[in-house]
């Protein structure tokens, strides 16, 4: 008998497939259907720091976010913090799997107080998606990484539920950051968030949105960094995010050391009904390999010698490109 149970950030999951924060998880009704389709846990659609600050400060976006434009006013005014707490409460009532709240943030300002309400509403954990582009010429290296720790410390001082940090991809050394986050009490790491993709319309000479949904080849950075990080920083759980489009992607993520895989684009593309076959495939693959539970293959392919990572990357790069004339 194959056992798909896993543990992520102190949460017990019946299987390693977590639904990523997105419009897919924006109502209790959708979340109940995702559980029925086989999801192991759900990360709710993010509340943005700006939404909380706007409400808390009773200010307008022009003062706080001068370059935000009309979109921010309309979008933020349309939201209600109470509705988010209701989403947590309703989802908890209708689902038996873990419900993880999500905040998209970039500072540790007053919004962190709201984390208490999220805990009180019954969320099993909170995922902090720390999203900010660093492009100032006056930026000092390491400032953004330090901000992750400050945000974690501030939220940690308010709540007791597990805190999961969803990292962006543009970090110089995710391993060092994960090590510091673990030391500051983070229970889980998600690698990686997907940034807004930009493109250009060359007829209109305008910036336009690039591809919103990922593809399977986007999984590479998560495999690389979970593989290196899980080999180096233990006592913290990892989940892959970005390009898990199949059971194979989830299996690869676990092989490099992840406890779970967050999925989003594949459900937008194929619907909730893709979850069950993914689980069946994982079970079938495990049976074929003689594995009875997830821990028997978790981390089997994590980095073997982290001191040689740089040499390995450099030689593979050299070989890969020198072979292609
Ligand atoms: C339409 C859409 C909405 C999203 N909304 C959020 C969000 O509110 N908060 C968040 O942390 N990530 C959000 N994401 C990012 C996803 O949670 C996920 O990290 C990303 O899409 C990569 O996973 P995937 O390759 O499985 O799609 C969104 C993604 C999409 C496509």
C-alpha cells in the first residue's frame, strides 16, 4: 500500500499537491471543489500589504503609492479585509485539508498587525510572498535579503501558526537567505514565485503583459535551488512552485528535497480534474520503484557535494554550450 502523506511547515498533508495562491483559491466554494478533486492543501489568494495599509491608515494611494495609478485605487477599494477573514473562516468550515493564508508584502510596516486576525480567523499557516523589484542605483547589496528577515521577525512576533516564505527568483544566494530565515523561525520555504512577465507590442510600441501561465520548463530553477538548499539547510521544509505541470514535476521536486509541490498554471490550463491523475501517477511510480512512502525518495537527488556546486555549474555550462556549434 502506497502512502502519499507528507509534512510541510508543520502541517500534515494527505498528499504533496498544494494549490498555489491565485484566483483558483479565492472562494470557499472553489476551495471545497479543489479538496474534492484531491488537493493536499490550499494557499488562499493573496491579500496585498497595500490593501491592509490602505484600510489601516485610511489614506489614499496617491500619498502612499504615488506611482500606483488608477488601477491601485480601484483594485484596493474593491477589496475588503473582512472578506479575506471570511474567506479563511468559510474555507476552514468547508475543507478538512490545511488552509494557508497568503500575504503579498514587501515591508514590515503596520500591516503585520493584521497577521493576528488571520491567525484568529483559523488559518493553519501563513505564506508570505515577499515581492519587490530592486532597481535603485543606491541599493546596497544584501538590503533586500535583510528585509526578508525583518518581515519574518515582525510577523513571527505577532502569531504562533507556521510561517512559510515564498521567495522570488532573483536572489544572489537563496541558500544563505534560507539559513537565516530558518534561524529566525520560518517553518517552510516555497521556491519560487512567478514574477509578472513583460513583453512588448512592436506595432503599438507599448509594454504589454507576457505569458501569465508557466510552462513545464520553468521548473528548472526550483529543482536547482531546492536541491542545493535542502542539502545545506535542514530542519525546514521546502515546496516547489513554478512549472510543476505534471506528476513527473512533483516527483522531481520531491527527489531534490521538497516535501510538497505547489501547482497553479496547470489547473488554469486543465482544470481541477488534472489533480487526481497526478496523484494516481505518483502512486503508480512509487509502486514501480518499490517506495511505500514519500520519505523513502525525498531528497534522494539533492546536491551531493554543495562545495562543488559552482564548479559543477561552470563545467556543465562549458560542456553544454561548447557541444553546440
Ligand atoms: C492568475 C494568477 C494569479 C496569481 N495570484 C497569486 C497571488 O495572489 N499570490 C501569490 O503568492 N501568487 C500568485 N500567483 C503565483 C502562483 O501562486 C505561482 O507561484 C506561480 O504561478 C508559479 O506556479 P505555476 O507554475 O504552477 O503556475 C498567481 C499566478 C497566476 C497565474
